[in-house]
């Protein structure tokens, strides 16, 4: 999981989850997993300025292919991509009021009061 040490996976502070498999994280960001183990709906969020690094270094997915994947999914009505935010402050504000929210943030960003999930291989 090269590059994973550069990011934290965070959720709403009341989310009962404590960990997530890397394969499930990939499924979430491809729209193939929509619910936490606790049953709550997942709302994946992208941080535009770190999107390429996250997808390529953590999820091991080519960002160009991801863009094509979502274009096809939108066109065929099979899904919508994660909501994007241009800066961490906006993303954190949204995550604080979105119980199912899940996002990646660079490790240097203060995540208080969000909850960090442990990512298992």
C-alpha cells in the first residue's frame, strides 16, 4: 500500500467503524460498496488536489482510467462519482455533518473531531 502513509481515512466522529480493508476502500471509491458493516450508507468524498495521488498511490488505480470509468457509469445511469471538494476545510465541514461520509486527507491536516479508520491489507 505504497503512499498510504501519506493519507488518513476519516469518517464522521459517530461512525461505529474502526477499520476497513484496502479492498473495501477501493470498492467504495469505485461505487461498488455502498454500506458500512454497521449498515449505514457510505458517502465517499474526494479532495481534488490530492485525488491523483490517492487513487494511484493508495488504491493502485490509474486516474485517467478512473475518470473514464465514472464517465461511463454516469452515462449509463449506473452510479455517480464521489463528491469532490477543492480544499480540506470544505471537505471536513461537510464530513462533520454527514454521518456516512468517508474521505482521505493528507496526514498533516488536523482531523479533529473526525475519526480515523485503520486500513487493513
